[in-house]
C-alpha cells in the first residue's frame, strides 16, 4: 500500500539511520488515525521492499545481548527523489474516499424506511462517539515541545490532522441524522427495490448509453 510505503520511507528519511522497531514506536506516538494501525509486519515488509527497490539501504545489522538482531536503514539518493515525488503527488491529489458505507448505501432501497432510519441514527451515535474520543485525544496533546510535556507533545501538523478527522466525523454524523429525519418525515422516499418494469428501463438506459450513463460518468469524473 502506498501509504505504508510513504510512512516508512519518510520516517527512515527523518530518523535514519533507524531500525524497524523505532519506526513503529514513532508511528504509535503520532496517535493519528490511520498511522497507529500500521502493524509491525507491514513495516518490516515495507523496509524489505524499499531496500529491494534501492530507496533505502542497510547500514548495519547488530545484536544486543540476547535480543534478535536489528537491521538499521538509511535513505538513498534514489529514495530521496522518490520521497519528494510521492509526498507532493499525494498532497496535491484529491482522491475518492474509500468508505464501505458509500457502496452499501447504493442498495439502501433494499431496507425498509424504518430500518434505514434506525441504521443511520445508530451510525450517527457511533460517529459522535468516535469524534468525542478524537477530541479527548487532541486535548491531551500539546503542540510545543517542553521537557515537562514531552510525552504529550504532538507536532502541530499532526494535531491539525486530528482536528480534520474530528470535523469530518461530525459532518458525517450530522448527515446521518438529517437523512434519517428526512426518511421518517417522508421527505426522502428510498422507493423500495426496483420492480421488473423499472429494471427493464434501467437495462434500456444502459443499452442506449443515454443521458443516465452520461450523468453517471460525469459524477464519477469528479473523483478522478
């Protein structure tokens, strides 16, 4: 996965010479959604892959006492070039969010209106809980390093990303509540599963490559 590749390459660049254990410890200390879930196996696999690709290189392999040998890595010239390219590509890129809920919602008419509304309100409750946890986490950090608050120090840009996750999670929860209310009031009718006649109309629209497909293509293009 490109994200693990970039995280590991970037941390070898920042901390190198460094071994995999310290890369993992550093990621854990960020306390940012999406980074702490990168497991040790993924990190060591990325280190091996980056080495094979010539983007990092082995500095030494040492064993301390009876502990397993640790391999230390540093970035190469080619790795620096790749890091600069990749970090800019991903910062400038606006990609489609990969949310399984969006895929499943395509078939929301399969559910009754009451079940859809209940599901949305449950989802909103979970999301508000998640936002609250992230808010508590954010409040436990400080953006300025001092020896007294060393354990709570989190770089300002990481704290900004935590705030982004809070805001996005709250917006998602509010959408769920609003949509549930629209279903319950009758403003939003999911329509139920399509019958034979509607299914045939869909088939005809697909065969004719008409306006409906053009509209779908235009909508999809906004995420490309």
